[in-house]
C-alpha cells in the first residue's frame, strides 16, 4: 500500500491546551490491516480512530502518525466499547 495522507483539523484538549492541526500521517499505513481490525466500527468509531491516533502521536512527541499509533488507538477504542 502507498502512503496515506489525511488532511485533518482536530480540535481537542490535551492537558488543558487546545490542539489544532495534529501531525499529518505520511508514513505508510496498511489499509487492509486497519479494515480487518476495525470490522464493525461505525463511522463515528472510524473518525474517533483517526483522532485517537493523532493524539497518541502527539503525546509521544512524534511528527507523524504511523501504524503503531493506529494499532494503539484501535486497542483503546475496542477496550472502551467492552467496558
């Protein structure tokens, strides 16, 4: 799969600070892997996935969002759905 570039503007609060325009994911993402792991996700869940991935990357001082950030976000969303 080629690189996926998402142009997003996310407005959220991290530690009391508003965050706009998170790092744009430019690393190669495995779309097939993401699709398999997010089977049954609603549109809102998928939007949350992208937001969570960007937040995870920001919290880890990364300049790009990569597949490991997406995997961590998937795990978090699945865990939250089960609780």
